[in-house]
C-alpha cells in the first residue's frame, strides 16, 4: 500500500484538484511509456519510440528532465550507460514540468498501480524518505553503496538525507544550488549596474531596469514551482539560514512577524516581474534574461545548464550571484535515483545506479546539467568557472535545505506551501497568503 497519508495528508480539495489536473495534463499513463516520453526532447522521444516497440532488454528511466541542460545532461549519462551496456535499450520516460510538478503525480499513479519504472529521479531528503521509503516502496541500497565504495565519496550531509533506519535508499547524482540570481550581462554593463547583494539593492536595480523599459525580474509560473522557488530565497534572506531551517521543524514559527516581511518582499519583487508568468516556464523566464528582455531571474542553477545548452557563456552573455540577501549561504538540493521494489528490469536498473554513482557518470552529467557532483572526488577541471565556484561555495558556505525541491520538508507541506504561493502569484492577496502559509505549516507534523 502506498503511504498516501504523507502524500495527501491533510491536503485541501484544491490540492487534490490541482494534482488531478496536473496528471490529466500529461500524456503518461502507468503502462504507456511511449506516451510518457512523448513530452521529452526529440532525441529522447526517438529513443523511447524505438524502445517501446520492443519487449527485449530494457531500462526505463523516469524523470522530468526535458529542458535544455537537464535533458542534455541526462543524454550524457545515457551515453556512458550505453557504452557499458550496449545491448540494453533505454526508455527515456520523461514527464515535462519543472521541479517534477507533473512527473511526481504520474509517478504516484504508477507506483500505486504496481507499475514502477526501473529507476526514477527523486530528491534526496524528505521527498525520498517521507514519500517512498516510509511507504516501503524502495529497495535498500546499503550493500550496493559499500560494494561501489559510494559511502566513502559522498558528503555526510547527503548520506544522512538518503538514510532511513540505518539503510541507504538512493544514489545522489548531483547537488544544485537553489538561491541564485542570473542576470543579462550586456544589459547590466550598459546600465552600469551590479547584481544586487541585498533586497534593498534589488529594488534600486529593478527601478533602474524599469526606467530603461526592461522587465526587471523574469518569473515563470507554468510549472507551478517558480513563485514558491522565489519565495524560498526570500525566506532564507529574511530569516537567515538557521531560522529558515527551523521553520520546517517548528510549525508555530510560521506566525513569526518576519513572515509578514518576507511576504511584503515577495509582493514588491513581483511588482517588478512580468505579468504573464502563469504561461511561462522557468526556462522561458531564463530565456527572457538571455534575450535581454528581462534583466534578472532567481532560479536554481539548472538555469546555468539551460544557458549553456543555448551556447551562452557565464560572464559573457549572463552573470550570476547569490540571490539578494543570501551571500555566504548555499541552499542545496540533490537529485538522486532509487530502485523501486518490483522494478521490471532490476539488473539493468542496478547497472544504471552504478553509472549514476560513478565518477565517470557524474562527470559526464553535471557539467551539462549545471550542477556539481555529489561525489567529492570528481575531476574539477571538467567544470566551468561557475561550477567551480559552486563547488567551493558548497564546501565553505553555510548550508540550508531547499523546501521546494524536496530537501527540507515533507511532500504534503510542499504541496500546500506551493499552492499558497501559486495562488498569490495570480491574486497578490497578502492576507490570504499569510493565512494559507500558517495553515500549510500544519502539514509539517503529519
Ligand atoms: C528541480 C530538479 C532539477 C531541475 C529543476 C527544474 O527540482 O532538482 O534537477 O530539473 O527541478 O526542472
């Protein structure tokens, strides 16, 4: 039985309706892997189409990596897999929608229906443990970690996030930084602007961009995680790393007066953003920055992977800085792959996890993905200047877990928090958001 309480626990009807709508919006069904891949990048769709036609030696990998950078990185890892397993056909079962908004709904349906993929993308932390491990849906990988020596090359922080009752449950492939600001270099240079270090500086820069007729801040909304994502950086800036992290341990903290400050900040920041955000994805928002139509966007460093996939170079076409007010803090999240119980091609899945955990796999994937390797022994020379700076920041900054990307809190809270912020992105009603956030905190104890 799937542990549905964690997933839907205490959720509102609105939450359910949104989840069902999200599921309806995707072409995938539990058995329809070709449909699942139909939303993928063309190369992936071709792979899937050929694989779906066979019943032979297969490997179905489920993820939401369909945009430039993330899809490119995945293809690199597939190449490594194919070199080592030339007879296995890979089914690239992607469901588009940033942060897995759609994919996670489809995955629940498949897992409930006893149709797991061979391996699936899952965030290390609460998303893995609270949703799947507690529900007894995953195979432990502790022995696998020992055999592969992975327990020796992954940071303790990560190992803790994938361990439950002494057993390890997934293979982290990367570490992303959530709290990043990306800006158009030419626009900033021509206007004599520097990336804002504080929230107040953000407003000054935004005014200067506005005066030039450029949208100051590009924000998406189509994938239903973009405003929640922006808000987690604002929460981090407002509360600081310790109190931000405590928010998800102590539900009463949501009534802290600083929450009001954070909401006011979000409201003011959104007043500088594009109003068509509900129809734009995070990647569309990044593209606005690349095109110089918007000055800045606040997004995880998969945006770096996206820019690279468009042929852009850091510090040439675009610049980067920590999100305002979060210098010295690294808000982290990690993508990992697990082994669901009942994986149809278990041996092939284990071979996949071997690639995902290997130095070769991670060094092929991460330079394109825009993330740093989960392994501590990766070849730094393969990483560009942004990623090298991120490797250093991860080692020296204060760390804080991302809430939107599964590290800080359970999925039921995340859904309620996400809904509250998405409603706000449209109606900008401060009172409703304040109350919805307090209500969402009740999910933390479910
Ligand atoms: C995150 C995920 C990243 C990236 C991003 C946008 O949740 O960890 O790898 O894919 O969503 O889709």
